[in-house]
C-alpha cells in the first residue's frame, strides 16, 4: 500500500466531486491540514478516517486503496473523468 497513491486517489475523487479539502475534512472529522497531508502522502490515514472519506466521496475504501489501475483525463471545465485502459 503506497501512501502517495492513496492520497492521489482521495484527491482525484475529491476534485471530481467538486469538494474542497475543508469540506472533506468536516465530513471525515479531521482537519483540512490532515487532508492535505494525506493527499500528499505525508501522513498515513486511519481505517476510520479512510472509511469516512470513502463515504463522503461516494466510493468504497477499496477504491481509495487501489493501485493505479485507472487513468485520469482532466477536462477544461475542471471535470475529472476516470477510465480503464
């Protein structure tokens, strides 16, 4: 399990939901600073926080833990699209 990969998955899903770090932090009962640390791979995430983040992001904890099996396309509108090769 790679902390940077988990953080990247969280960040991409948060952006796709047009959610700020502060909004995710509130739903996951952590600080916005902690969300930033998790997204950049500087801190590990507890099981409880991972669960709350997944719930807030409408995905499963497995989705957040997956290694890079998805590619991401950024659109000019700011929308993030996930797809598999």
